[in-house]
C-alpha cells in the first residue's frame, strides 16, 4: 500500500491497491447488456455541444476556445491540396487539420487526475497533495518545472484520461430531469430535493448506472451563441449542493459509476465560501479524489431529455469514451445515447 490512512468516506483500496479506474469498475458486461436492453425506439442522440461553445472564456478564464489551423504541405497550406502537384497522375484533393484544444473547454470528462486533495496518508502529520487511491503529485501525476510553457514532462502517469478510454465507457445510463421541476432558476439542489424529483419521476439508480443531470444550462449556453455572459451563466439553472453531506452520502450509497451534467461543474462554481478549511469544490473532492467517480460536464442533454419525457422513460444506453490521449487530465467527448 502507498498509504496508511485513507480519507474519511473514501473507497481507496476497495478496487485494489493500484486501481486507476474507480467506480468505472462497476461498468460490467451485465451493465452493458442492461444498457442494450434500453434500446427500443431506434433513436440516437449526440450529447455534445459544438466544441467551440460556450465561446470566449466567460466560464473559466484559463480555458480558451479551440484554434484550428492546417498542417503545412510542401511549403503550402494543406487545404484543397491537389495531389497532382506531387504526382501528375493523382486526381485526389486533400485537406488536413491541426488543433489547439483546451481539453476541458466544452463537453468533457474530468480524469481522476484532474482534482486531488491535501491529505496525511502516511500518518506523519504532514498533509501532501494526493489523488484518488493515494496516487502522488510529483510522482504519479507530474507537473511542469518552472514556467507554464515548460510542458516537457507534464503528464498523469497514473489516473490519466486514457485509462477511462480503455474501458470504452458503455452501459446503462439514467437521466434525472431537474429542468422539468426547477426550470432555469439557479437552485442549489441538495439530497431532499433530488430525492423528491427522483420519486416524482420514478427514477431509480442502481449500482453501476451512469447518472446524467439535465438542468437546461447547455440551452442557455447555446442561446448565447458563442458570446457568453458570465453573470447570466453563474445565475442560471440547477447545480448540485456539494456542501450537503446527505447528497454526498447518496453519491456514495447509490453506487453510480459516473456523474454527468449539462452545466459547468455539476456543482456550484465559482466556489462558494465556507467556514474553515475545506475543498473549494466539495463534490469534485468527493467524486474524483475520494471515490474515483469521473465527472462529465457541459454535456448537451436537451433532445434526449425531451424524447425521454414524451416516452415516459428515464433510462438509455450510453457510450462515451474520451480521447485515448495518454497522460491528459481531461478530454473532450462526443457521447452517444441510444434509446
Ligand atoms: C474546474 O476546475 C472548475 O474544473 P471542472 O471543469 O471539473 O469543473
């Protein structure tokens, strides 16, 4: 074991001392078959925003829209390139892209290396920066030395997003329709309200289910048409109350495998002030750091939610692998729902 003590309420070690998948371990073949059994209407839905939304950097000043450019070819722009310039016998015309992509700018997965916490796992009285299952900052998750441009060596050797990609992230998912009950008001949803909404809509979450929260936030983002207004976004639509211990306990007890929302951070962001020393993003701490639950953010759930409302259903088949990008701490994703 790399640690003597594990954080209160964590499951470190439960999936093995070297586990890097966390609750993805619950996406078993049986879960995939349960997902397949939900495919009855023959409809498929793209659950991604266009990856250049929200536009600007109103949601997070450190993340910027994708910049696409073309790779060069023989000193020329590699768009509409007639191959007869290389060989007069060739008839093909070719385009080729390159992209600078902030991995968590738009519809995305958080890797387990995205958020860790300070914890005294050795019991020597000195908290150190750690990630899920006790993987260590600077040893297992390597940061840059010096300037932010010093990207050489920056890499999640453990808990990188490729570990998630390797599982193919497929199985049964459940949609909780918060927008139907709350509208677009900014409400902090705690356990009691979540339970009431789930009971009203007959939603049952079983171990291994992937849980999606539809709040309407991505619709507000789309309506702003790449010119987002930070104040409106920070005050629109439901977010989970990460400071409600009962809500965190539900996340633990439900056995959900991943937690997804169409809003910015699943929970309230910017971080809410609290008294004493605590995590700025308590739901991130609980999910990514303590339980190994990947978070999906800024997904586009609207059309799926509308279909499920009309059909009187809340379960579907979901497949949502991130990019198999070794060492990354997050990834864009184009998830697919089948119903
Ligand atoms: C933050 O840093 C706020 O991360 P996330 O994209 O997971 O909300």
